């Protein structure tokens, strides 16, 4: 089977949650057939960087008239925080037919609706799109928060029109949160492809000696992550610091906005570490993790990663999406906090007592291993692809 994979990030990258999902889909597809990959950016030179893996350059200039209307549509529509599915497509230097001449693709898999819509990469009889996060939930909880009501209503209406249009171009879509499959307003068959996370290496020591620290991990150029941490530091951390004055809060993530990073430095016992390539030592040393997101879509990969590393995770209610049924039926080491006093109570009861913490950590590891393995992820990809091709 010949599979064309279209992605924005290089699928070999795994340094943040979204890139990990891109990589896992790529690897899973390789278990199904021969994968031919195109990844796009205006900074690239169009070239083959690995066997059947091409960087393809986005063209910023085509001709003066087209360039004028291209920039105009962005100026009008981009502030509305809708998908990059505009009337004029972003041109690319070479198409799939030019890069892979003579190859007949049985199925095309596209990572993200934006990739599909920006460059109008449709026209394939079997097209699967990894939608990942519900676009309307992302718009409602994150993208539109700073917009005035009139623009918010206009943007939401345009987004719904874009989703209806793109659904006619697709065969099937994947969503990372199973509970959104029936609620998502995309008129195309949908299937759940649950997020999985990085897993510990054989050298990881889950029972290592702990420091008096709790840990948050996430890409800090992603608004739900830095806004969540900022809210945690403003609303929760002062009470936590008063209750546990020796406790440190370690924040790991790339590209935090400068104004937020400066603000966070004034908080007591807060350690900002920027990007860290290998997180194992930090997970091993930490008492627990904190997921502070209050907006976004899909399921939070860092919640799953914390459980995979055998660490109790204290999360906002938003950060436990996709795990509600498991939490209701058993202990999985994942607990939602409602306010500062509730966080302190959970920290005291579930984390500070070593024996109690160890029990919850074992439950966390078991839950992650049983429900979020790469094998289960790859099996879902394989089954979906085969079903689409055999339609």
C-alpha cells in the first residue's frame, strides 16, 4: 500500500506534544505500507532530506496581483482566528505528482485541517485528516477569548462554514478525544485516535529520591499552556507556598512570552528552566506534576506523560478531559483541583505522604500502560486506513 503523509512539522521531531503525535502517526503508517512524506514551510528549500521524506517550500511570492489578494485575505481573515482555509491557497514549489512521479497513492493522510486548507491539498479519493483537537472547542475556549463579541460571532460562523466545506473534501477524520467524536460538528465520519505520550526509557528510576518540587511541562509558545501557568501562579501558588514554604515549582517549556517569563520570576520558589531535551531526571526528582490548562482542545498529552512516568498529576478540570470515566471508576493517580485550598488538600493527602504517593503512582503507571501504548495507537491507525481503502 502506498501512503502519502502531509504534515507541517518534520515527522522525525518529537520535542513537544504536537510533534510527538505527528511522529507516532508517521511511524504507525509505516507499519501499514510504504509512506511518502511531504512537510511544508516557507523557510525550506525543496529537497529530499531522507528516503521518501521531502521538505517542500511554500512560495511567498507568485505574481504582484495574486500576492496583493493573498495578503488581503490574510489581513481580513487571520484576526478572526479561523482556519487557514482561504480562497487563495498558499502555493508550494512542487506537488506530490512532481515529487513522486508515477506513484499511485492508495490513501492520503493529512496532519491538521490547517495544512489541508491552507494549500488546498485535497482531490484524493481516500483522504484521512488528523483533526486532533475539536476546532470549535479550540475557538471557544482559547482563540476567541480576547476578541470582541461581534468579531467572535463572525469568526465562529466563518469557522463553521470552513468545517462544512472541508468535510466535503475528506473521507474520514481523527479526533484525539473520544468524547468529542459525536459532538464535533464536522459532517464526515470521525474516529477516535487517542493521544499517547513519550514513555520512560529503561534507565528511568521511578523510585528515585525526590526533591521538594512539583513540575509543569509544556510548550510555552502555546497560549493555553502559558495562560494556564500564569493563572496557577496568580491564583493557586501563593496559597501553596504559604502551606509548603520549602516547596519549589519547576516550569519547563520552550519560548515563554517575555512578559510572562519576567512576571513569573517575581513569584517565590519558582524555577523556570526553558526547553529541556530529556525530562526523565526532572520527572524522577519531582513529587508530582501540575497541569494548569484551562483552554484548548483534545486531550492533554502532558497529563498522559505524567502518568506514564509514574507521577501523580494534579490538574485543572479542563486538563483531565478524556479521562473522566476512568477517574470515576478507579484510582489512576490523576486528580482535578477546583481552587487553591483544594489543591493544597490534594497535595497534602495524595503526595506528601510517601506511602500514599507510592500507591497512587503505581496506579498511574498501570493506567497509562494499559490504555496509552504505541501498539494500541498503531492498531487504530492500521484499522482506520484499511477500512477507508476497502470502502
